[in-house]
């Protein structure tokens, strides 16, 4: 029974190490997220600027087509004005020309405004891309360091899990089932020593004298009735 207790204690120790490694592994995610946050924010700003620049360039192209169309229409009405046969046709042609001319002037003004805005956005995008490249260069070594540390912990965890499996298969099926059942219960520990006073080393509940004697004889795996841990003599 002492050998079985020793095997169970070794398994419990491995589970403690595994829990510690898993906790350390979980710590890397918020660290990596915090490190990536400035780069992510700038990336989103760069993408927004690119989208805006594309929209402005599309507007500029649309306005250039509108300017060209109105210029052609104005030329058409100028040619038509030269062929009018009476004052009424001349008045109608001039009215149409005025409408097209105002539309042309409006398109030209909007084209200039959108063109200037596109230029400013293009310059802003260049600056944002430079800042993003600088942030990535600065964060790169830190990302690599965190990734290396995370991989080291992950490798350690894999080794510990292999060791645990090797340790667990050495147990008889009944002892292993009992260990796993206690481990999934509400007790903080799977095994706890019986104190010199006959109390559970986990919850310090004093066992009846007969149960104390049974634990000390070590003929079977006995559990604390209060907290459920497996008791052993240290």
C-alpha cells in the first residue's frame, strides 16, 4: 500500500506541475494580445485610409467623366447656337448652355475638392504605413521572444502529460478510477496525509479511531468522509 500511495502522490505531483504549466500557457494570450494591440489599431487605420482613398479616387474618376460629358454637351450646344434660325431657338439653346455650364462648373469645383482630399488622404496613408512598419519592426523581437517562451512552456507541458500518462498506466484500474474521481470532485487535493492527531491533512476533520487505525494499517485506499480526499500516512 505504501508503494501505491507513493505512485498516487507522484501522479498528484505531476498533475500539479501540469496545472502550473497550463496556467503559465494561458498567461501568454493576454500578453500577446496587448503587444499586438497597437499594431492592430494602426492596421485598421491603414485599411480605413486605403478604403477611403479608393472611394475618393472613384469619385474623382466619376467627376472627370461628368466634366468631360458636360464639356462635350456644351460644345454641342455652342455648335447648335450657330445654326439657330430664329430668336426662340437661340433663347432655348442659350438656356440649355447655361444649365450645362453651371453643371460643368459645379463638377469642376467638386472635382478639385475631391482631388485635394484624395491627395491629403494619400499622404496620410503614406505616413500611416511608415508608422505601421516601424511598430511592426519594434514589436517583432518581442513577439518572437513571447512565441519562443510560449513554445517552451508548451513543450514542457507535452512532456509532463506524457510522464503523467506513463505514471497513470502503472496503477491498477480501480486505483486509477478512484484517483480520477476524487480529482474531479470538490476537494482541492486528491491525497492528504493523516496527521499525528488523526485528522485529515486537507480539511483537518478528526477521523474516528477505527478509521484512523485503518488508514495507518494501509490495507486499502480510504477517503476522508468530510472532504473526500484519499488519506495516507506520511
